[in-house]
């Protein structure tokens, strides 16, 4: 699973159109830089700044549930490896 793709979906820069939704591509330029840590429960925490300088926070738990927040919205979705 590529964290950059998950971040791109959360930020709205990766297209998600079909059901089931499959997202591929290189979005590293659009998502900017980020740092990633994992806590004792296996939850991954991502903090970053997109290409326009806006900050974002993202949490990914062991079940694939994602919650991401940016300056103007909160996004929730679920991911799984294809």
C-alpha cells in the first residue's frame, strides 16, 4: 500500500470514480512532503504540507480506516490492498 496514494485521495488530488474504486498513479508532487509514524496500536499517523503549503493530518488504523483533515474539510474512507 502506498501512503502517497492514500494521502492523494484524502487531499482530493487523486481521481476516485469507479466502484470498486481503484486508484493508481504517482501523486508525490501534488501531496508535498509528509512525516509518518506508527503508534503501539499499529495506527499510522501522517502529518504534512501539500504543494500549496496547506497542512494536513491523516490517521490510518489497522483495519484500513482513514480519517484525514485539512484546513477546510475532514475526509473518511477505507483502504485495502488490491
